[in-house]
């Protein structure tokens, strides 16, 4: 018997291999050195291997860990401060975000990791200013992190509707240097768990010249570009006013649409524009919850898929979603698209589960490492408790009901175990690598101090939430 | 000091009184004899009363318990068997539902009560065949139950698309008698926790003659009629083919649209039809999750409210929603309507929280007893843990973020305590009046037996889920 690190056995595995969900009954998975060594009928595995750590997944199903492709975890302390409002960016989030410092940003990231991990997220696709404290935290907690360092040339302040952003070349160069520096120091850290991407904030926030420079540098480093694209009518207006072109046409003309690009949102893209991005080989990240709250819009992810593109899911930010929970994103993606097309067969459960796992991994360029459970891949997996009302009862014939229940009934708290690179990070409500109580205490203290600092701007802007406060509706 | 049964104190109360959310800071509520005796600053209450049972809601907020206005809990064992399919009723649920017996129906109800209670539901608005075992269970567990006994004249079998239902007068009379019998024996049982309504299944499932008889009997007993109305194009087609009228026009001509009617779904109603129902004084129950999955449709609840009507939320059934969780219904209602109107300010958090509490109570005719926290009402309340990632951090100025976080971030597992009529039913993950482990064991055993019995019809119909099984997508 070969000695290995970990064996997990369960009556139900969804490996996500092949074109479907890769179901296997009564299976066990052997894990060693952070990787999946074998996955086979439980009897076989238990005959061939012995492990120091055995996870007995009785009454559980096993899945690849979820991939949250696009997050602004550094806004994590602003949960619940920007929704039910038009002009989300300037009237909703800005009064608070402008008062946030780097320490608060890192702490927001800690809260987001705690939240996402307990709901089965193993890969955190952060998009933010370079924040060494947050990267150190993610390294320490053992999660997988695809960190996109934000590059921005537009001055950060509150703009009037229609006002063209003012570019500051110094800011552009500083943030680009931060990205390059992060790539130098962090790419491949934590046994390969941490990767760094280039993050121009959007075609509207960065000059054409800098966009081209970023592309050249990213290609030199064989690194993807992760960018908000056509994320709303605000962006479209900026581009049309500045260049006379809609964002996707502008990017296409620049040669920006290819396999190096991960395009986030496409909120304001027509189906034909989304299809063009897909055909050029780029991938897409869909943030259903966030765009639903912020814009009341269902982005054209189905058109993107129909054109052959891969789509990952993303939870975006806590102020305007308002949670980091891939169960939420799967459910909303399935439901919003049924509603968009008035067709209950659109975006079925198996499809959104693939978006949360293998199709997400492909979209982010991580499919060689994660996204399915198969030998040679990293051991990122979760177990789901079936002995809980939201997952009960379990049918295996004539149809299995576990995938629909994962997507339409589960909420996140059904997750029992979270494993990344073979290391158990979370088990039965307990975090092994972070201290939730301390994070919550510090988060609440920070919020108590931040709120009063934002008050002047909040009341002066007098947006929807100020009016809701005045009328006793909050 | 007056001795009373229970005091609950917390830093945040949302009483839902007035036109908003009735926020009160640092408050306590005195409960005696199942009713709210006083609600005031914590210091005052603790000076005036002493209680055998003290709930210290440190790090919590207190809310009225949620009202789930429309459920088919007796389908609870069919979770996850009917979604991602067109022709939900005949191709999705029927193969399984037709093999369900009364014992399975009652057990499904037990599972649904366990699920809903842990997610803060205190009032269960069941709509089903008379099921004495389920009523006894609800009485025993101490939940509030508004039971609508289904009256149906159409033969229960699988109909072809477009086939007119065949009426069976005997079935109509039998089910009406069951309803009358339930009203005789159960109305006001459990210290008033249990009420019985008349439930013609829909204008298409009951003949005109029987509809009129039901109305006469309900008015004699001063009892409301709870009925599916214009719940889909299937119903509309039945009515147009049989009577040459759309359902709402037909009901209006019969004088059916008044304050006695609780109209469920209105899925296929135009905004003008919904507004007419509201103007006639009837109320509406909106089942966002269920209608989203089954039809890909957002019913016209906003038009109903704009016309002055009250709307309650309902979770409908586990096969086609697929959960009994009012947090889910609040979130989906807010988001679906933002998407329908492409407006992020539509259906804000405070509004859907009112629908889950006081406006729901008004819609169901229970607003004298429940729906707000104020002296004289029944003590149906829940406490929500704020020391958990999905509710953190807490802001109190310049705006409070707790209501948005309840609606957009919370999932249900944040509920710490559930109290009905002053009795604690659920506390920190433990049920006081039901045995979850036993319910789950029995539910799984039943499912193992039911599945094979449904297999022949399932494969013969060869609906969407049969095809998903064949292609390894479940």
C-alpha cells in the first residue's frame, strides 16, 4: 500500500470531466503532494493507498472547488452601502470608497476570503490596487488567488454625469509599475497558488497609448489581461465621446480581442458584440448578481457561449451584489437567463455548475491546474453535506437531483470541507488558517470609523440611500 | 417588577411598523401569554419586567418572523426533480407526483417546515389536499399555519398540450367537503395559530358552478379564497377554449375579484389585468423563484402594488423553485423586478422586506395578529446573527446597511432564533419541536422507493431531464 497525504471518499462525486458533470458513484480520490493522484471506485483506492488524513464523505458529494473569477475583495468592508440606487459608482460607492485606506482594503479582502471560502470558493480572482498585505493574507490562508493588479490613468474623484475622465500619466505609470512589480515578486508564489494578471481598469480608464503598452508587456510575460469591457452606458459614453467608437469596436481595431483578454461584464454589449469578442478568442467573466443590482441588466453570456466562448462567474464586490458566494452566482445566472429568454430550459443547472468550475478555469487560463477532479490536477475540492434540508432528499433514479439542488436550493452553508492544493482550509464550520472572530471585530471597528468620515459626501450627494435613510426605510 | 414569559433584547430592532422598516436601536421586547406586551428602550423594559426566559441578542437584529404565503409543502419530497424543463407540470413534476401517497405528502411537509423554520419562516401558507397528518405536525411543532385545502374538479392525470380538462363532479364535491371539514375541525386550533382557507385550484381546474358555490360557502364562513389565478399560458388557453375569456376577465364577470380573494401567481396576467385585480380589492401572492424556474417570467407584482394592492411572497414548491426560503424570495423579487424594468431603484430592499412581513400579513388577512412587532400582536419573531460574514460589517451611520444585507447577502443560515406565539421553536441550529435527523432519514428512504416507481413514466415522457440524464448532465 502506497502512503499518501489524503484520501476523500463519498457516495457521489461530480468530477466535471467530459462534456457534462462527470458523475461517479461510491468513489474515492487519492491526493498526494497537493495533487490528485487517482480517482476510482472507493474499494480500489482504499486497497491501493493508505493516507494520514481520511475524509469520510458519508452523506456528502464531492466537487471541484468553485472559481470566483472577478472580485473586488478590497471593497469588502463596504457591503450593503451601494444598492437600490442609480448612478451606483458615483452616488453609491464613491462616498465610502474614497475614504478607504490600504489597511481597510486588505481587511475587506480578509472578510471576503472568509465569506467565499465557507461557501466553497477555492480560487479568488481579485481585481484591485496592488495590496501586499492582502496578497500575504491569501498566501498564508492557503487559497488559490489570481490577482489582477489594477492599472488606471483616470484621476480618482467624483465625476459629473457625462464629464470626460481626466488622464494622469503619472498615475498610469505608477499603477503599471505596481503591476509589473507584483508580477516579478508574486507570480507562482505559494506553490503556484498565486498568479498575477495585468488589469487595465477599462478601455475608458486608461489612454490608448497605455493600453497598447500594457498589451506589449503582458505578451512579453506570457500573461493575460483582465479588464472591464463595455461595463455600462457610462463607459460606452466615455468611449464614444473620446474616440467616436463603442468599446468593443475600439478594442477590436486595436487588436485587443484575442486569447490574452479576459473581458469582464459586457453589460452594455449587444449580443453581436459579445459574439465578436468570443470569436476573437477572448473569454468572459459574468457577474450576474452585481450587474443585476447595479444596472438591472442580464449581460449577453449566452450569446458569448453560443459563439464558442468560455464564461467564468464572478461575485464582483460587496457594495453592489452584495456577497461573495458562487452558489448565489450560479442560481442568479440560471434564473436571470431563463427570464431574459422567457425559456425555462435556458442555462440549466449543469451548465452553470460548469461555469463555476471547468469552464471558469478555461476562461481564466487555469484549466491545466484546476476545474475538474482528475489525476495530475491540483487537489482543489469541496464536500457538500446532503443531510441538510436544502439538499434533501437525494434521488439517484430515474434521475439524480443533486446538481439542480446545488444550483437552485443550496445557499453555501451546505459546504462541509474546503481543500486547496491538498490542504484542508475549512471543515464543518471551522477555519483552519484564519480567525473569523478577529476579522469581524476589526471589520466592525473600521466601519464605525469609516461611516462618519463618509457622511459629509453621502448627505451632500443625497442619492437614493440618503433619501431612504431620511424616510425610515433602512 | 412584573413577571412575564420572555424578554428579547438586541442592539437593532426592525419592527416593520409605519411606512418603512420601523428601526429601533438598543431595544427590548416583553412577551407574555404568546403576545407582545411592550417594546421599548432596553433599559426601560429591563426595569419594568423580569422574565423566566431572556434572549440576549447581542450582535443580533430582531425582526418579525417571515410569512411564506403560498407553499405546496406536500411536494417537499420532490425537490430537484422538475426544473430546466418546459411543460413543467406534465413533463416535470407529474411522473413523480402521481406516485406520491398521503404519507409521502405529509413527510414532504415536515421537511419543508424544517427548511423554512431554520430560514426564519414562522407562518406557513400551505396549499394542498387535506392532509390531517401534516396539520397535526404543524400544530405540534408550534408554527403558524394558514392551510388552504385544495378543491379540484379536473381529473388528475397527464393531459396532452391543449386538451381540455375533464371535470369530475364527484371529485369536486369530495374535495370541497374535505375543505369544509378541515374548517370545522381546525379553524383557530393551536391557540389560533392554524387557520383554514378555501382553495379552488384555479379557475381552470374547477367548473363555474363549483366556483360560485365555493364563494358562497366561503362568505358564509367569513373565510378567504386562496386560488391560483392566470398562472400560465396553459391556464389561459383552458379558459379561452372553454369560456372564450381570459381568466381575470372571467373572474371579474363572476364577481370573484374582491377582498375575499387571494390571487396567486398572475404569471400570465398583463399589467392592466393585475392592476384590475388589485383595484377590486383582492390581494396577490408572488412566487418569484418558482415562476422564474418554471416559466422564465417575472409576474406583474409591481403593477399590482402600484394599483394599491398588497403582495405577499411565497416559495411555492420544492420541485420547481427549489427551496422554501423567504430570504431567497426577497432577493429574487428585488432582482427580477430590477431586471424587468432595467432600473436598479425598483423593488428596493425595504420594500421586499415589507412583503415578507407586514404587507404579506395584510395580503393574507393576518395583519391584526402578525407582521409587525408591536404591543398586542402575537410574538412571532426571529433574530439574525450579525457576527457572520454575510451580514458584516455593520454600519449605523451615515446609513444603516442591515436591511440591504438581509435581502441581498443573507441566505437564511444567519437566523439564530425563531419564536412563534412566544414559544422558541429553533435556536442556534437546534430545533426544539421536531427531529431533523429522523425527517431526513425517512425522506431519503421514501425517495429511494418513489424514484423507481416513477421511472417508467419518466423515461416514456422523455422530457428535458430524461435527456439530461442520458447525456451525463445530472
